[in-house]
C-alpha cells in the first residue's frame, strides 16, 4: 500500500513540474464575423491571462511565458500547378493535390517561433505553415516538398497564410493580447484559434476558441440559392438580365 | 466603395465594375457587338477567377443584347424562322461548351484553352476584318464609291441538301450550314464567355448571304436566347454565375451602350470596322503574349473542392 502511494506521488510530481501548473483564461473579440455587401476584412482581438491551475495552492504563476496563437480556417482540397515551356507556349503540366488543406492559416507569437520551442515540437502541433504541406501525399516526397513550399508561398502572397512573430503583446507578466486582420478573401466557414502557452520550450497550457465567418442576409441568400437551387438561380439571373436590358432600352430610347 | 461578390468570394471596387461595364458597353454600342470578348478578359486580368468571369459575363451579354434585339424586332429586322434554327443548334453547342468547360476546369487547363481560343478566334476574325476595312478605306480615298454589295453568286454551300425557305430573308438554302454555324457559336460562346456576334454577323453575311437589314437583328436575337440558356447551364453545372457581378456589369453596360450608339453615328462604317478590328486584334495579342512570354510565376494554385 505504501509503495503504491509512493509511486502515485512520484507520478503526480513528475506530471506536474514545478511552475508549470498553469491554465489559460482567454477570449476572442468576435465569435462571428459577418460578411455583408461592404465586407472588406475584419479585425479580431485575442486576449487572455495565464493563471494558476484551478484548485492548486499557488497564488500566482511565474513567468516568463511565451504565447503562440494559431488561427486556422476551414479546409479545402487545393492543387498547386507548375507551368512549363512546351512547343513555344507556357502550360500547366505538373500538379500536386493537397487534400484538406487549410484555406486560412495565421500564426501570431510573442517571440521568434524557433526561440520559443524546438522545430519538431512546433511541427508536431502544426504551428509552422510548412507542417500542413508535409502530409503524406501520393505525389511522392520530393514533389510534395517542392509543390508544398510553393503553395504556402502563393497562399502567403494572397494574405491567406502568414506568420507574425511579434503579433502577441504582453501587457504584464501574464496578460497578453493580439490583433489579427482577417482579409476579405478569407473564405467563409468555421475557424479555430488555438492558443499555446510555452515555458522553457514546453507547452504548459493550451486552449482553443472557435469563431465563424459567415455570409449574412443578402449575400448568404445569394450564395445559398446558387448552390441549393441552381436552376432557379440561373433563371433569376436571366430574368434580371432581360429586365435590365429592356429597361435600359426604354430609359434611353431616343 | 468596395462590394463583396458572394460567388467570386472577394471584394471589388463597385465603381471599377460599373466603370468597365460602362466602357465596354460604350464600345459595344459603338460597334454593335455584345462586348463579351472584351469584358471576360478584363475581368480575368483584374483578378476575378476565370470560371466566375466567363459564367457571369454570359449574363451581362444577355442584358447588353436585349435592348438591341427588341428595337430590331420592332422594326421587323429579325428573321425568327432563321433565328430559331440558329438558337436550337446554338443551345446544343452550348451544352457541349459548358460540359467541356467543367472538364477543362477540373483538369487545370481552362485558362490555357480560353487563352488559345481567344488568340485563334479573335486573331482570325480581327485580321479578316482589318483587311476588309483597309481595302474599303483605301478605295474611298481614291474616290471610288464602294457600294454595300451582296455577292449573289452561289457557292458550294448553296448546293447542300435539306433546303428550307426562309421567307423574311428571301433565302432558299440548306439548313446544314445554318446548324453548323449555330453549333460552333454555341460551343465557342459558352466556353469563352462571349456572345459571338462578331463571328455570327460575318458568317450570316458571307456564308448564308442573309440580307443586310436582317443580319444584326437575327444575330442579336440568337445571342439573347443562346446566352440566356448558357447562363442557366453555367449556373446549374459549375455554379459560378455571380449575379451581383453580372448586375454591376449590366448596369454599366446598358447605360454605356446608349452613348456608344450615339457616338457611332459620327463615324463612317469602314472606320468603325477598322477600329473594331484593331481592338479585336489587341485582345488576341494580349492573350498570345500571356501564352508565349515567361510568366512572372510558373506556379499557380486552385481550389478543387468546396469549403468544409
């Protein structure tokens, strides 16, 4: 009995290293982002504080901490294509498809990512953009590597992928905030913001928040009709066109 | 002022859209063409996805051609019998075009085929038109009065079977070339997002010898009906018709077309045709360069499934 208790004690102590008994209390400014006809991107604020584990004896936590926030958009199948010069013209010849690739991916951190933690730990938790392109792919390892890197570059140029290594600001030892501007090209769907708290290169707390980017009102109505009642939608387009054309003729008849 | 396009899923400046709609509408009113061959490339070059650009412009072409078709109808300038044959074969061709469109989009070759299609079609038509216009201009310089002559000698086309009498056009010709023209224009028009008026008009004049007072009206009626069918097909098949984008273009286009038509009365016919030829060639060359020159970025990406 004593031996079991002793073992249990050792397990508990090793599982909770000193100073690591922390939890994250966090929030995000918007839980839905509404796409209206004048939608031109939206600013989000993430904030939180690092507190002692609930029910623990500790009154305060000891820093320094690092915070990394990973914002992940809905996934899509995406292809990266390469043009080559054939018969005097440039045409797409090679392509690699990436299944379930994030349509949006931004990392905000309080310090350089590689100073915060080891690259393997970052990759394992999909904190680096490259991790998303390194999934096993039928195209083979080398091709996946090359096309994956190019896909991430293209996504970054469109503002859909990005890393801001000074994106998280600490206002005190334990309170942080971060701002992210979601571009108008960010696709609608469910988003997840994963917040990681690092200390001495290890993750000591994590929490995820969800928010949604949604078309509302008229935009939602149009997009839904286009996919759910394509025939009616098409007919409506034609009627609108005929009417506009007719009206134009009537208004400007000389 | 930015406006969010729900199908293209991007926000574009409203004044830019109405502006290019208006500018293209002006040119289409000036030259009496639908303007799809200018609008589709302009949208593609300004960042609208190719599939959305092509599908939405078909809607705009319907609007642009409607007022013209109506006024020709009131003047009795439409041979409905002939138009019916062209429309039915055109819709059949459009089915083929829309199906090819989806296949090419999935294979990642849509942009290539649209570029090649524009180069070949516009290059060919542009050179023919330019030749004709330059010849007419030179002759009028020399003081020779060029009459609008309709060549009335019969060619091999008139020897084909299944002849039908088209009363209004005073034609007794085989339906085969009529159906072939409709099929071709339906296919190309739905694939490239153009009405095909600038192909239809010369085809009616030179191949079928349709009289001048029937050509424009019949061609416009065919464009309206065929592009209306194509818009519905694109909406069902690829779901890439952006009604908001199309509407912005329509508003600019119908207004611009009226000013273009007014301006066109100050220019002579061969001058207009020469200018149109240059415009058509310029678009062909722009697409040709995009195929031949080394692209800024040899890599590109595309989404192959919906968001989930």
